[in-house]
C-alpha cells in the first residue's frame, strides 16, 4: 500500500468500507439490505452510477491531457471507453428517469421487465437482455479482462502493442487480488440483492484501474506512449 497515491488509497478504503457495511447489513438485517441499502435508486446503486461516471470523466481527462501528443488510435480507444462508461452510468439509474420523475414511453412499458427507460432490462421474447448480455456475457468479458489479459500483456508482444495503441488500461495484480476478494465476499452475503454490491465493486475497481493501470505509461504526455 505504500506505493499507492492518495486517490488510490481512498478508492481502496471506499471498497473496504463498502464490504464492511455490506457484510454487516447482509448478515444482520436482510430486509434493510434489500429494501434500503441495495434497493433500486438506493445508496449502492447511486454510488455505482457515480463511480462509472467517474471513469468516463477520467477518460475525458486523459483525452484532453494527451490530445496533442497521442495518435488517432489512442484517441479512438479513449473516446470509446468514455462513451461506454457514460452509457453504463446512465443505464444504472435508468437515465435519471426516477430522479426527474420521467414517465417511460410505450415501448419501454411493454418491453422492459421493470417498465423503465433502459436497455439492460429489456425482454425479447422470453429472454431478458440483462441476464443474457449484461450478466452472462459481461461476466465472461470481465473475467477475461481482469485475469487473462494481464497475463497475455506481460507475455505476448502483440497483445502489449495492441493494448497500448488503443489506450487499454491493463490490470495490476493489486486489482486482480481485489476482484477475487470481492467475488468471494459477495458470494457469502445471504441477502438477495447482494449483486448490486458486486456492481459497485466493479465500478470502484474500474476507476482504480483507469486511474493507475499496470501500463500507466499510456497516459503520459508522449507521442509514442513511452514513460517520461
């Protein structure tokens, strides 16, 4: 922990406090956990949206900071990440629908499992998009990115070059360890809505990864991405 910046340290402390609270409420008062702590538009969901938005803003910061020095593919990758995380933040809170009291259109009322204005709760036939894409497929992508890609980056030259070219932050081992720990802790929480906490953990971890990745030189002010 001695090599962490103050922002990183605060991020890991936030992750720790999140799980201390989640484990306490999850084991002592499941009703409070499900109906208040991790409910729709509750504390956990709003924190998740803020963390995802934070990643998007961090990408925009990197983009402006490196605009004069970086190549088009680096800029393209950074823009894609900024858009993806902004989209994820909006989806998490149904684009502010409940915050601003906006009524869903007919399409979402009829085709959304919760009648909300978002894509991840859409139902196509008997298939929930959330279960198919945002749960199963996304989990495969996350495990690949958090566990497999870091190994390939360190061992395979073309993977390293591809990641650096498109400004893909590579997970440091501290992030991998935190991901594994979070997975274990979430799995033992008895409350039904424990996966909302898992989403928050992902939001915090991704902010930390984009803040200080293993290949942090990609965010330095150099045309070739080499460390200053």
